[in-house]
C-alpha cells in the first residue's frame, strides 16, 4: 500500500468511528520521518479512544499492519499512532485547538478526508 493509500485508508477508518474534521497533510519532501499526518477529532476522550480502536483494529484485521508505537492512550486527549509512512493524531477538540498542528504545517498540501475503507 502506498503512503497516499495508507493515509486515505486510515482516514476512512477514523471516519467510520465518526471522527470530525479529518485532514490528511502531505509532508513528503518536507520532513524525513513520515509522508503524511492524518489529523482528526473526537467529541470526548471516550470517542478519541474509539477512533483509535477503529483505526488500530481495521488496519490489523484488514491489512495485517500494526502501528510502530502508540502514545497518549491512557489520557486520550491526544493519541498518536505511528504507522511509519503515516502518523495519526486523534485529538479532543480542546487539545487540537491548543496545538493547532494544521497551522504549524499550513504550507503543505492538505485534503479533507471522508470515505469508508469498505466502500460503504
């Protein structure tokens, strides 16, 4: 799976868990440690965990891929999932507003994501 397809697939799993404001940032040629960020929000810490679980289980079950590491799961205000070519950031709205990752990377190409990985 190409990094572009991986980012879109991850975004679709997040969408299936009702993630809000899903954005894919194309970081190719800008940083050396990843190709994409997928950034999204859940309405609460509980939903942030559910989005994590949906991405984690979907990637594991359908593609046999696990993240290299996961950070922030116990607090669930900002969960980071490192899939090497794609780094996933799942935020509560307050935490996303505080860190403003999209604004930090404002000059990179971005696309708003919303599609199901199963085509449904």
